C-alpha cells in the first residue's frame, strides 16, 4: 500500500500505522474536514469490496444511500465530529457492488502537525441487524399466535353457550311433555338436531384450533339462519322480530366460523339489551362499498348506549349493564376478529332508542 504522507496522518505514528494497516475486521477511513477520503485501510477494502484507487480523493458521501444523502447525514456527521470531537452513526453503507449494508460508525476528530483530520471507524453490523429483524418478526408472530389462541378460548366458550342453552331448553320441554307423546316426539327430533348442530360447532372450533380455518365464500343468509337456530330460545323468549336483506351483498369470502360468531354476538346483544317498552326488532342487511368492503349492518330498537360508553363496550370483560347476564367478552371478540381480517367497526347509538353496528369486512380478491 502506498500511503499519502503529505495528506494523511497515518504514517506519522508507528503505532497508528500498524493499527491502521494491519486491522482486518476493523474498517477505517481518513477524511479531511470536508469529507474527502485521504486514506483507507485494507479492512475497509476487504469488507466492503472497494479498490483503494477508486476511493482516494473522493468524498465519503458516495458511501451513503440516496435517502441518507437527502437527509444530509454525511454533512451532519462531519459537523458533529468537528464541533464535539466525535460522532456516532448507525446507517447503511453502499457496498462496492452497489448493495446497502448496515454499519455502525464513529467519526473522531484528531490533529496532527497542526492539521485536523477525521478518522472514521466502521464496524460491519449487517448480519447482526438481519438477525435482530428476524427475531423481531418471530416475536411478533409468537405474540400474534398467543393473541389468536386467547381469542380462540374466548370464542369457544362464548359461541358454545347459545347451542347449549337451546339444548337445555329442549330438555326442560321434554320434562314437561312426558305425558304428550306427539309433542315429545317433535321435541326429541329438535333435540337431535340441536345436538348435531353442537357437534358441528365443535368441529368448527377444532379446525380453527389446528390453524386450518380457510377463507371461503359464505352466504350471509345461510349463516344467519344457523345463528337464529342457535339463538332460538333467546329469540322465542323475547318475541323479537328479526328482519334481513342481503340482496345488495349476498355473500363474502371470509372465515365461516368468524362470520357466524360476529352475527351471533351482534344479534344476541340486540335481543339481550332490548327495551322493555316496545317489541324487540332487529334488522340485518349488507351492502358493498366502492373502497373494497362489504358492510354488515345490524340495527336494533333496544336500550341504546350512552355516548361515554361507546368505546368501552369493545373492552374485554366490560359489562354495559351488570343487571343483564353476560361475560363482557362478546364485542371484544367481534372487534378482534374484524381487526385481524383487516376490517373496522362503526357504531352509532342513541340512549333509549337503539343502536346500529356497521361491520366493514374486506373483500378478498382471487375468488
């Protein structure tokens, strides 16, 4: 290597000269106060794939990405080193092959024979950065898995209550109809059907638990009918009127289990939080938007929600009315399901008059 004795301070110190030239893992540049490269060691040339002749005399800003140049990182680094004596940075350096590589650098101001220079020491951290990012991605995936499992537990518990309540109601009817054979025969058939529906629900949950739940085309009317059967006892006891119209958007590509859970929670709440002053009425319909959503709208004429409670109802375990039986997890489940699918929820409510939920579900292309 041929040093530049008039421009570089490297050759004026035996110790520094040996350190500079012999270092293979530590990359070093000698700069003037304008950032021009006066000298470069073998460690830098080997690590970043440059030739000495290419670098000497050029400004060190050529090593920065265009984005960092627009941010004036090279100028800021020089100014800080000159004003404070040193500057640390963590950014990309452009390799000799034109690809960016993560580095940590320190620029140190020195003075030799009355002339000031900047020694830039560069450590290659690219592999470490890639590992950190990979670990970050894995941690986020693990966190999502934990959240999904927690959601599964809450969903399983919540979704099984309606069919179990239906079976319980039928069992009670059997006890009351033991002396009426015709009624008993009909109830037993209904009970068999309810048991089969419960088995189907368990199968759905088993598939979800194994991570095999797929997005398929599901019909709103069909899923609503399934939900109404599960909620039969609740609806019968409240004498609620359920009106539906899916003509504007009859189907969607979505998780069947999740759609049923969303419908079940919304309709069950509409029936549960009904007004004692009028017959319960629930209207369910759908429509498509121009920005790629299918909107599931559920309107009711129930108790309504106070303005200060509108956001709280989506909190886990929050119960709007402690006097009405419930666990406080239903709407939190709905919010997570919709959010995980890339959707959103809008809620309008007038206390004492009723509520309207609009569930924006993204339209999945490719079906």
